C-alpha cells in the first residue's frame, strides 16, 4: 500500500511536516540520513536547498533535486505521528 503525500513543509532543524492523503500528518527527521547517504549532505552544505522540498507527481514521494528524494512509504513508516 502506498501512503501518498498531499503536502510537505520544511521545518527547523531539518525536519519535515508531511501531510498524507489519508488525512494523517507526520513529522519526519531528515538529520539521520546525512550520515547514511552522501547526497543528503547537500541539504546542509547548499544554502536554501532544504527549503526547496516538493511533492513528486502523484504523491509517491518528495524530492529536492534529481539526486535527493524520499518515498512516501519511508516518510509514513518512519515519521512521527502529530497528534
């Protein structure tokens, strides 16, 4: 099952507010990915890149550029529920 993304908003400290088509919202922390995947370091080193996050066509994920993206299921499964 896909948990399609409706919207994404960059927050402070490299967190994302992700709203899904199900009506749920989650807070996703991008910081752990800086050590895991080399391209994600650009979100820190390139000023303003993190704020350029957008929802991919169809809502199956989000991306910053051709090298940095996250799937809708990654965001859903590893995001923290906002009550």
